[in-house]
């Protein structure tokens, strides 16, 4: 029997979805909680200098989303149907997008930006809760497939944290979400966990004095190294296909902007798989006029037989499975998944810095951002074997890293330099693949 040890802070946050999943699965685990004061002495002992970290039989695994997906598969709340798995992945990413919007406001230590961030958080909250309520209404009270899935457990595990950040019960007026929270928290294994869970800052929604939760300014620099979420991209319209139809005669249409960015990994994967697809490229200046036509008012979107799917990482995982680029066993899949999330961390860290509008603040942050990005980049570079990021063979992680190369080189050449020679080899290996080489030869010339 395997042994499990979860290391996270002594509150809910990003560790709570993993605690919920372990509890749901009936897996006994050591719930090692450290205080924020203790974090600096533990930080450099962690694989990516961030939390949560899950040890399985003494081996450390990181990245909260891949850990959740790994446990969801073990406890049969994921899916063996690739398109249904895409729906679950996309819903979970949306939940994390909501978390990011709320956390950006809550943890901000910039008084001049706080009100603007709060307004954005409230806007995102209304948007996402409306979508979630609609999906639950259409799926028998659940996010996907009229049954309990990882998406349901993930939302409920974060619900108290969301409420604490906004100092109210956010599902008032959303009866399906309220019912889901009660349903998941009443599952015997989860109920047993909640009954013994330590009382901390973010877990007692009914009685928590929210105004004394935490001094955000004091802890912001400590918390900057906590596991970061994926980008704001949101889920799919709920459609189910016969697996046979998807794999044989489907038609594909990708819509994104006329540059590389988040659409490029999908273009690379479709070309790698030899899939003919319509590559619709919009000018960014024209997007506001057509934004409302897209399910969640963002890009990229991939249409399969006319049905629209969003959330770039969920689409990437779908295509990676289709083209046998996502591992042959659970731990190999986890390794690829974790590499994909680390690549996302690199991109998000650098883009957050790039989008800072205050030039003085941007200059002041540069060394800190450089150091943070370097942690991720060194981890990726040192993990390369035989020219590949995971498992010593070609995977979706290689293709995604190579596809982001033009964007990284354009914006962040000073961060991603010759020190990371193994990562450069990954790019060269992928770009030499015949199908990718052919695509690159005909790819439209754009700014990046």
C-alpha cells in the first residue's frame, strides 16, 4: 500500500482540492501543514519552491492541477472518454480562472489598484457563477455528464476560500451551486474529513470574521511562490460525441489571433497529427466587434464538427491523447502534465511582468521576476533527457514548449537565454519533425 504526504499551508487554498480528492478516494495521507512564518525555511526544499507538494512513497510530485487530475483518475471521477475529459478539464480550469481573479484582488498590496481589482473580481465572479449555474442546470446538478466528477469536487473544495476572499457566501442566488456544495460536503468520506479538519483562516464560511483573515501586504512576497493557476480561458459548450466519430471523419476549425501565442500549441499539435484544419486568424484590433460571438468571449476556440470547445490547455490535452503524446501510464502522464503546467507558470510569470503598466514598478520587479522564472526554467532544462522534457521521448510538453518559442524570444529574450541549452535542443528537435517543419515553412509571417 502506497503512503501519501501532502505539504501545504495551514489553510485551504490550493491544497484543499487535493485534500478533498484524497479524502474522497479513501486514501489515508499525512496532512502536513506549515505556517506562513515557517515557509521561508521550507521553500528551497521543494521541487519548484512552491506548494502544494504531494509525496507518494517518498517521491515528491508538484503542480496542483496535474495532482488533482492524477487523483481524479485514481478515484474514477475523471473520464475515459476523451471529449468528456476535455469538458472536465475545461470546467476545472474555469474554476481556477475564477480563483485567480479573486486572488489577484485579495492578495494585492497596492492600495491604488485594490478597488480596480475588486471591481474586476466581482465582474468575473458574476460571469463565472452564471456560467456554472447554467451548466449545473443542464447536467443534473453537476458540471459534466449528470454525475459527480473532479470538476464538482474541485469547485466545492475551493468554495470556502472564494467566500472568504469576498467576505460573503458567494452562492446566494445560485441554487444549483448551493445544492452542489451541500451534496459534495455530505459525501461520507468528505464529511468525515471536514469534521476533523483544523479550523483555519479560509474554511469556516458561516462564522468566519472575514475582516481579520490576514494582513495581505505583509505576506504577499511570501505567497508569490505558491503554485500559480492557468490563464483566464474558460470551458466548453457541453457536447458529447461518439468517440468513433471524433477519431475518424471530424472537421476542425481553429480560431485565434494572427500571431503565435496561445493558439500556436494547438496549431502545432494539429499539424503533428496530420489533421487538416481551417486556421482562422483574427486581427486583435477587430476582436471586440466579434467577441460576443464566442462562448466565453475569448480565444482560442476549436470547433470539432461545428461544436465549439475552449480552454487552451484542455484542448492541448485532448489532442495530446489523440496523438499518443500524453503518456502510457498514470505516472508518465503526470510527468507530462506537470511539465505543461510548469511551462504555463513560466508564461504566466513573464506575462504578468510584461503587462505591468507602471514602468517604475516594472523595473523594480524585474530581478524578482527573473529569479522566479529561473526556478521554473532550470527545472525544465535539467529534466530534459534525450532532447525531450518528459520521459526521454516526444510528448505534448515538447511541442508546447517549442510552439511558445517565438513568443518567448520576442518578449523575453533576456530571461530565456543560452544558459538553457537543453530547452533549445527541445525546440530544435520539435521543429525538425517533418509535419512541423512543413507547417513552419508555410506559416504566415507575423510579429511573433
